[in-house]
C-alpha cells in the first residue's frame, strides 16, 4: 500500500496549493500557540478548503484541553489530532471518550524506555520523533528497528534521506516539516522532491 506521507506545518495558501498538487495522504496544521508555525482554527479551516477531500488534515496540539481538541475534530476542521506534548494515558483515554476520530500520539525517542512508552500508547497511531517537533534533527533509528506497531517516522527527514529511512525501517508513514522549508517557509520544490523520494522508495 506504500508509505503514507504527511507534510506538516502548513501556514499559507501557497503551502496548501502546493500540497493540493502533490496529494500527500496528510497535511498538518500546528495548533500550538507557542509554535512559529501556529495557525488558528479559522486559518486552518480556510487552508483546509483549498485541499482536495482525499487529503486528511491533522491538527497538532501541545497539552491542549481535550474538549478543545475534540471540538475541532467534531466540527470537521481537522480529521485527526496529533498530540505532541506531555499528554499521558489518562489524557488520551479522556479524548477517546470525547471523539471517535483518529489520534496520533508523538513520542521523543531518546532511549528504549521511550520506545516502550510509545508501544503502550492507547492512541490509534504513534509518531516517533527526535524532539518537540520541527527541529530538523534525527534520532538513532537503531532504537526502533524492532518496533512492530505501525508508526509515523519523523525527525530530521528531508528529500535526501527519507528513501533510506523507508528502506531500512518500513514505517507506516513519514512526517516532515523543517525538511521541506527554506528560510522558515515551506518550499514547493522541496515538498515535491520529498514526495517523489517517498513514492520512489515504495519500489525498493
């Protein structure tokens, strides 16, 4: 079925237009106010309307109130929620009580204990990252070579290394943000190169 593609941190109409042409499986809107890629719900809704229905919109949150996240899901502004803060099992279970929409829980991978925590997540999907998100840094991929649960690979991915990551790890999906940017803005050429690299990697 091929590796799923998530282009994260879209903020402008130009970003949405480029994504619409490339047709990734997911796009991400960062809804954490402290992020430089922050988009408010109204802005996310506007960008979402520029995308084909087949592209699923993911809202990225950091320790947001579960009711707020569930409300955005139920209103259809986003299709999935990605939890990128210190959310624990109780938080995830509470959110699962409020909505039946898919959840992605992100984990910073520093050692084997982080991998064990990710494996134990009650969320529908897990995302394995190097840090708090959008840092451009990779982590030690050898730590996750035995992970059997489907996951999104993130952290330090770019057009030059994503095919190798897919060939080595066979993740469910790949997530990129800073790796498709130039001077802090999404770069349509890098976006296209990343998507092409992932799609060519399917044949490895």
